[in-house]
């Protein structure tokens, strides 16, 4: 009898040998430059690609958006989301087409998303984003910090992480014929 994949935990991996632990997942989220949030309204799925920051102290991901548009409307109607970050490695040729493969690593987060309504937390989330992407610049010195006026046009989203999974597939360093996309 086939496995009932629809009734297993969201973060359960089919290939457990590729699974990664929490510390690997946290480090991957910290260094990943952007991710994709998946949302759904009624029967229609949507994705939102965005820069983000993982806040380990709150077990959350912060993103920014506009107050107007499909993403905040969808989050308001259905806060259940997943968020994915990934990297692709080398292509791995084989003697049989069925055995060709690619290296990869990635993390998928499952949780609930909301628009942050507290001004202090919204400023906190935006500052985390600035610190991640512009670490060489300082507030008050290189730019004006986020104001209450800024928060009237910029929505801060927070994904409260409920579960996650991380996985990685790697070929041997000396894998015959391995190459990076675009090299050949």
C-alpha cells in the first residue's frame, strides 16, 4: 500500500538521508538572499518572491510589502503560508538519462503570516532587513531610520514559524563530468 503523503506532517521528508538539522537550517536562513512565500486564497495558489530576514529570537521571518495588493489581502483571508529558500549546485550527468541529477540545498518553513500592527515591532523588523542587506550602513549616520510616516505605506509581514525542513543533495567533489549551469 502506498504511503499516505497527504496526511503526514508537512515537514516530513521522503528522503531522510538528505535531511538537515535545526542548526543547519538556521544558518541557511541567515545567509540566504531571498525567498518565496506561497499563499493560497480559496482554490488559487500564489507566490511572493521577496527579500527577508530570519529572526532566531522570535522564531520568525520578516518581510516587507505594500499594504495594497494581493499578498496582504491573501494573508488577511488565509494566514497559512510556507516560505522557501534554495540554492542549486552542480549538474551531475550519468550514463542513463533517468539518473541525471543536480545538487541542491534548501529550507521550507511552514507557519502563519500576519501584517505587523505594532509600530515598534514593524520598525524592528525593517531594521533587521536593513542590517542584513546593508550591514555597512548605519542608521542616523548613513540614512534616516524608519518613521511613523514610512509605516503608513510599508507593510511589515511576520511569518511565525511552526515547523520547517532542510535538505541537501551533494555529489562527490570529484563527480565525473559535474558542471555548473551555464559553463557548457
